[in-house]
């Protein structure tokens, strides 16, 4: 048997790659991790973590306004964007150091270098060194996609650059209608920017439940965000420190920044995949894998966003752990990608798990919908014009809860717990039998008794 330099070579030091490296090393494997930028990957360095920090800070102004209804008189508050950036950078540096330390403590080796395939078992590092590996794990994540090369695309920023802007822009135009676009629109608006969201579809948050989409749009518009749908930005012009975005409908928008958040592409370019024989999935552009994260080459695996299966950090971590247990721990684990909870950290927040009403109707003959929309207790004192949405999608035949959708404060925290019940195939009767916790918004999930709508799919003629 050929002797290899390492048992496992991981390309990419993000959440998934780091988890795989640590678990594999714990199983006794000789592991090397190559990261060309910063340990922690998209989530830690330029994704979930800094975004959540920005989101938390953007809530403060609203909290100050709401405090008046509870008797608080707060002097005029001021905000300093550069201070936010400096403090965010300190926290990200701390987390990067922790990621690095945890990998090294596990016994894995880190090389700060780009790594590409020279041949199926050989990786070439930036300094010319070659490393042979028995197994290779590709965990290079994704990158922002700006779409078509429109005139002036060089003036557009992505979420990556948004974390490092020197000043808060007074006016921002954001193109996109998904997680990232909506979250940043709310972030900028929360800090005081005048925000316009431009999206090509008929409504924001494509793929989410239609009631959620309509509710969130209404709420963000109440907060002063202008939402323009059925439209795209076809051209961006720069005039000194200002920009003009020309829309497909013929109008134009002036702003201090233009941000595109229209999706992310798997990071598969220039990795030498063709030299290794690794196939790309023609449907999504990611690396093609089976249920065990194995690629077209038996000893090469891929996890996380580079596969473009489910682009969420916890999924990459679970896939990385499962890979290491399967290959090095003699504990075969196949990741179940169904009923994954997810959240949009917009204002208000969205939490969802399971099927939307539309998807449920397409798959099940009888579907019951339980829905509640109400003013949260905090708003009764603050006077803020906002409403919470709670929705359960139920199989009318078996009574199983197929989906849960929440829009409102702490929606993400609530949906994490609800996801356990949905994953366990809980029924509506199980929800009904659970005692309500009062006064909370979440108690509505166990007190809704009468379906607001019932759908019976007609049999094909």
C-alpha cells in the first residue's frame, strides 16, 4: 500500500472543514488543513457571526424608542459606525484564534496556504510543496455571486465588503430578496440608513411560506424600507461619492452605496478538480456528492456550501462530523437533510422548519392550516405598529405537524425548540396537549384549535 504524508487533507478552514479535521484527528488520523485566508471561513469571518453582531446593534435604536412607553426617558442617543467595526473585528479575531487553537489542540496541522489538486492523491501548496493524502475533504464554501456583468458592476459591493465599510452610508440600494439581502437591508435601516430593496421576483424570500413572505414585506415596509419587486438593476454609474442605479423598469435610484446579494456560488474554481476527476453537479454548480458526501472519486469527499445542497453552517458542521465518523471512526453516519430549521435575522425575525403550505398541498391530500396573527404584548405599551405571525401546517390525515412558520421577536430561538417536535413527527394533538406558557408569543403554537383553512387535493381525473 502506498505511503501517504497524511491520512486526511482538508481544503478549507471553515466550520465544516474544522469540525471534520478535529473529529478525524480525535479518531487517530494524521490531518492537515489548508486555509488560504482566515480560519473560521464564511460563517465566522464574513457571515453568520459578524452579521448577528450587526443585527443586535441595529436593534438598539428601536429599543430606545420603545422604552418611552414603559416610562423611560433616554437622552438623544448617538451612533458611531467605526466603533462598531473595530469592536466587531476584535470579536472575529478572538474567534479566529479560538478556531485555530482548537484545531491544533486536536493534533491536526494547519497550513496557511491555498491548496489545489496536482493529481487525485496529491495537493500542491502555494509555496510549491506537495502533500500526498489518503483521503481529501473539499470544504471551500461559497462566494458572493453578482450575476450578469452589467455596466458599472465594479461599483457594487457584496456582504463581504459591507462588514468593512469605513462609514455608514446614508442611502443604500440593495439588490436581492433572500436571506442576506433582507438581513442587510434591515441592518442598514436599523442604524439609520435610507434603504431601498430591489428584487426581480414578485415578492421577497422566495422559497418561504407565502404568508411569511407577505407578512415580512408588510413589516419591513412599516419600518421605512422601500421594497421594489419585479425589477432588476441593469446599470450602475458613479458620480464622485454617489451612485446611480438604473432599473429595468426605466427609473433610477441615487445612493451612497449599492450592494448586491443575489446568491452565492460554490467555490469550485481553480482547485484542480479536473486533475482529480471530481465531477460537478450540473444542476447547481456544486461538487456532486452522494448521501455520504463522497464525490465521483472514492477517496475524495465534499461538504458544506461547496456542494450547494443546503447552504447553512450547522449543515456543514454536521456533514463534516458525519464524514469523519464514517471514514475514520468506524461509525457510518448519513446526514438527514430533511426538516432543517432556519432563520432570517430581519426585523422582524423569521423562524421556520418543515414544509410551507404550498409544498404541503403538493405532497399531501389533506392539509389543515392553523394560523394566528396578533399584536405582541410589548407593542401594547411601546405603541409600535407591528404584528406577530404564527402558522402550523398539518397533515389532515395523520395529524402530523409538517411545518411551523414564525415571524416576530425571538422567532429563531422558538423555532429551534419546535424543530425537535417536528423532527420527532409530533402531531397537532401533541401540540394541543402541551400546556401553554403564559404570557408568551409562543403559547399560540399550543392554543390554536380551529384550522383557518383546510385543503383537500382533488384526485386526478
